[in-house]
């Protein structure tokens, strides 16, 4: 496994083992927007698809996409909750995001990694859709 940029091996392993994270973006009025996302690690970066799950608007009109186009700063949090609070842990990845369009050099590898990680994506046309790429700038954690 290749290390997440700016992360320790333990932080990378924790993020890689997680099934989902929470992506935070900020709109032009500086209001936060947080939602759960699926993701894969490829070459030290994080990729999240704009998949075919039902949405009220097209991919280009999603709030997270509009927010990233206005302000590339994002934060992805991956956490572990247990009733035994001694087992709580989280990793926070702060970085810069951008859309990766089909045909860009890293798009195909990211789609392959997403399909390997989530069987549900094997039936979706991710190769035709943009992805969100997060370039980590800082990784912090607790209990990891």
C-alpha cells in the first residue's frame, strides 16, 4: 500500500481500512457542507466519485462540486466509533480538491481502485464521470 501524502503508515492504514469518510467543503458564503463519501487511495491522493446513485441535480450542480470550484480547500474525516470510548479514533485529511475529468492521466487508475474497493461501482459508468481528487496538505489524527 502506498502511503497517503503527509500521513504516517498507521494513519494511511486507518484511512485505507475505512469504508466511508465525511467530506467537508465550504460555500462562497463560508458555510460548511459535510456529507458521507466513498473513496479510494491512489498514489498518495484520495479520489471520490460523482457516481450514479440518485441525485436531485446533475453532477456539475452538486453543492460539493460548486463549492470546490469556488474554494479548493476541503477536509476529509475518517473515524471509528465504538461504545467503548477507549476505541474511538479519527484521521483528518486537510487538502486541496479538484475535479478530475475522464481522459485525464489519473482518472482510469482511480476508477479501477474505486471498483476494486466497492463492488457496487462495477456496474456504474464511472469512466464517463468526473471524480473529486484530494491532494493532502496536512494529516492529523487522534488515537491512531
